[in-house]
């Protein structure tokens, strides 16, 4: 039954896997490859998934592990991803918000998060963007919950510092930072 | 009084009971350090989810959903046919292998775009690309000569030079596919050959714009690669064959003793 449930839910979760893969890799061809490999591995190991547990975080966990291994392999091969920044700049593009100050704020938020150290950036993406619980995030990243909380606190603190230094858009939305 | 970080966070988030609000505000009046901490927390209350959801991300590739659904169907199939336990996974593995033959797996040509512009990395990229291939997709593939010639002519024109591409067929190989890829805006021709046995071998040609260079053979990510440059084009022969065997084939191709598959000026 676990198999059936996984196979039923997997196609519906593909857009979220795609989004998370893009945010992990910051490059669309890597993201496509990563989603493929994640789905294949999930299907190979479908008996390991416990029915009733969160399928999305299990899939994120598989994807994160594959990506870490890929990065390690690339490091061994001394392959640099020199183009990522530029590629990602295209992906950031414009946001759909009509309100110009909101658009600026969103852009500042995304930029501030993207500048975080990788471990902190991922925690923000999983908790604040994907809406995973601390426990689920800890499982995805294979770290203790306390580590998730401290990374999140540091990440939010760092982002907050940046907004204190350049608060224009945030101030417009919030009525000023006290 | 002492205000914990949790309480301060709840105050900043507006989730504190009124009685506690009063206590925290008194503490804030008394402590500059606490006020700074609260300002930081307030500044970090940001619309993360809305900001990221407003990003214009690239759409999910059209074929991806179809491929995954095909694998799910294969997983169902293998579950029905193979006994439970370890062999079930082997069944799925075999089913996925079969999917290669049916064209359900698409190696991603644009993976080539993820490497740097330096020549050694394009070689790495084609080696990794070649390592993705199994034999099955090419068993029944064939090249339409006219289309291949047109593609090679367009490639040569775009490369800005006269190119002579050796034909490996006299060595007992059959040409199964010719495709044009791109590495950092530079056109690349990728020709897939198949012998009677073994994995495919590819001959890649890239407009290099540099001086001629003699043949060298090396191992890249577990694949053998023979590289040479001639007339402003760089050639790479990529295969999992032993380096000495690969070098022998490449030597014939690089020395001009084989006929040309395509030569600029051909009609």
C-alpha cells in the first residue's frame, strides 16, 4: 500500500520537487537531472518510505542527499560552477507584484537569503518558504532539531541585519523600523 | 527581569499575552541590548514565502512529468511481475533499463552548459555526457544522410572555418546519430557511433579558434578521451574503451587516413 500511495502522490509533488531542485542547484539543467534522479531513487526505495510520514520531506531528504554527493563529486573533479550566479540572476527576474515597493521588498528578501551561507539558506528555504516543520527540516538535512533552530535564528538575524542597513522597501511596508 | 529570546520573539511577532507585553516593554526600556535584539528580530520578520513565491522560476520541463509517470508505470509493472523483497527493486532496475530502449530516459544535452568556458572543462562535460549513455537507444537508430550533411554544413558555417570531419565507419563502426549541442554559446557537433559490441563511442567537434594541436589521450571521469585540434576546430573522441584502443582509433582519425564524413565545400 505504501508503494501505491507513493506512486499516486509523486506526480502531484513534482512541481514542488522542481522548485526545491531549482533552489538547491540554482541551475535548471542540474535541477532537471536532480529531479529525475530523486524520483528514480524514491521509486527504487519505495519500500523504505513509512506510510503516514511526510512524503514531501522524505523526497526532499533524498534530493538533498543526492545533491550533496554530486557537489562532493564535483569538488573532487575540481569542477567549478562559475556560471551559476549569472544563470540565477536570470531566474530571479521580475516578481509578479503590482506594488513597486512590494516588488523591491521581495527582491531584497530573496537577495538577502541568497547571500546567506548555504546551510542557513537551506533552512530558510525549507522552513520559511516550503513550510516544513523544524522536525521535518531536521530530517531532510540529517541534523538535530537544535541545529535547525540555531541556523534559522542566525539566518534570520543576518537577513535582519541587512535590512537594518538598507531598510528602504521594508520601511515603506512596515511603517519604519524601530 | 530576564526576557528570554523565545519571549522576545513572541513579543515581536505580536503573540504575547498582554501581561507579558507589559513586562517585556519594561525590560526593553531598561536594556539597550534588549532593544537592539528586538530591532533585529523585527527587521527579520520578512515575507519570505511571498517573496520566493513571487519569483519567476523556469517552468518544469514538459517531458519531466511524462518521464516520471513512465517510471511509475514501470515500477507498477515490475511489482506485478517480480517476487517481493530484493528482487522487486531489481525488477524496477530492469524496467528502467528497458525504458532507455523506449526513449523514456532523456540524457540532458544542456548539462553541457554547467561547466566553465575553459577547454578542459568542455572535455569533462562531454565525457560525463557520454557516460550517461547506454547502448540500447542506438541499436535501431539511424542517420538520415541529407539532414546530417545540412547540420554539419550549418555547424561549419557557424564555426567560421573549413572543417573536415573524419568518418569512422571504415573501422567497423556504424553512425547512429548526429546532433548539435551548445557549450557556452559555442556550437558542438556530437556524433554517436556503435560497434558490434560495447557501449557507444562519440566523436565531438567544437569550434576552437586556436592553433592546431597534436593528439593526446587521457582519462576523464572514467571515460577515455582523445583530443586533437585542426583548422580552428577541436575534436574529441570519447569512449569507455581502453586508452590504447581509443588512441589507435583517434590516431587514424586525426592523421587524415580515414575518408571524410563531411568536408566544407561538400554539396
